[in-house]
C-alpha cells in the first residue's frame, strides 16, 4: 500500500478544479501564486496535489495542498517498476520516463501494473531532461 512521507507541503489557491494524486504546475496569475493541472508532458510541475479540489471548493475558498519535496503518492498511467524513473503525462499522472522527457522522480515503492494504480514517488523537482 502506498504511503506518503513528504518533507515540504504548501497550500496554494487552485486556478481550476484539480484531481488528487496528480502533478500540478504554476498557474497563470503571477501576483497571487496559484496552481493548475498539468496539461502537457512539457509542463514543469511544482508538486503533487494531495486532495481533489472542485469548482465549488474554489468558490468556497478551499485551496490545493501541494506536496513539493519527499515521497508522495501519485496516480500512474500504467506499469512503473520500483526504481523506475518517472516523468509526467499530459494529464498529470506518473509515467515511465523516456529520452527527451523531464524526469521528476523515481518510483520507490508500490509499483504499478495498471492505469490508475497509486505509486510512491521520491520527487526530484523541477526535474531534468533525459538526453
């Protein structure tokens, strides 16, 4: 079973509805830091959103709880082995990293075999591009 052990978490305003256990990026508003869902493999994530945030939650003033350093639970797109390098998919899930993608962490426990499985990822943000 996946278990988080994060070192640094921070609250942000959510720019849009967010899904738990998915990577988020900095939002468009520069004056008031917000986060938004990762929408492309080339987005640079700032962390992993811990809880679902709905449009109604945003109207009620609820923000996002983003884990930025440590071991976090992330939803996977498919099979990822323990020790496998992780990059971000176009919908903010963890996927196996391949050349030219940004490595954002490593799977350190609870490997995935199916889409939607939750894995433990030791974050290495903002990541580096595999050559």
